[in-house]
C-alpha cells in the first residue's frame, strides 16, 4: 500500500519535471548542435472488444489529451504503429496544423530506430507504440533507460501500464564527441 501511495504522490512531481524538460526543448531546430529528443509512449487504454485493432476507451482519449497538453505543441515529428489505438493516442498532438503522423509497421524495430536516428538536429519526436515495442525501441536508442531492464531480450511493459513516458535524448546527428544517449522514465495522466 505504501508503494502505491508513493507512486501516486510522485506523479505530480514527475509531470512537473517532464514539463520542465519539455519546456527547455524548442519546437524548431536552430542549429546542428541541438540534440534529438524522443518521447515514447505506449498507446492509451484500448477497448477490450476482442478485435485486433480496437479504438481507445474514454479513459484512453483522456490520456491522449493529457499527453497533448503535457507536450504542448513541441513535437516536430509523430510516429505511430499501424494500429488504430496508436494513431488515436497521437491524434490530439497532430490536431489542427500539428505534424502529420508517420505510420510504421509495429514489428519493424530496425525501421523505427533508423527513422528516429535520421531525424534532423533539434527534432522532438513522439512515438506511440505497444507494451513490447516501446521498451525495445527505447533500449535500442539509449541502451540504458531508467525503469527498464535493457539487458533482457524481451523487455515489456505490464498490461496495465498505460502511463509510462520515456524520454530519450540522442546526441546531435553526426556529433561523434557527444555524450551517449540517455533515457528517463516518467509517468503521466490519471
């Protein structure tokens, strides 16, 4: 019970920390020395209707809206798997005039990593994936991510974990002297 209380009590603090991190990242790149910031989330809560491609629940739509409020228009690139629930998670971020959602096959982890590493300096990407793809992509990008055991070959999120948000800061493209990529695990939404 104490762990649950602690976890719930830290959510506002983590959300404020994320806002501070996101606020420090400009929406537009202004030079080749800027890192690439990648936020990875699992799709929000989905309808349990037995189908392969369900919509989000009302709670999932609220979580998607919370993500959009949290990142407040800073995303320059949006990446979704080829499932409805991931596209719906990013839809509020795309909104009117936001970046288009680029859809990639869920199982093509090499393709995801290559697309993210190819982003121009100063990019801020948001990725919506799945309980098995989000941790795998995060670990491939940073190799060590707080809250994930990247040494496990099949690292996954628990079925009920929809509130995890990973922030990966990649060195500027082409900067061989840069610090290694770093990863941070946060929580968001209700």
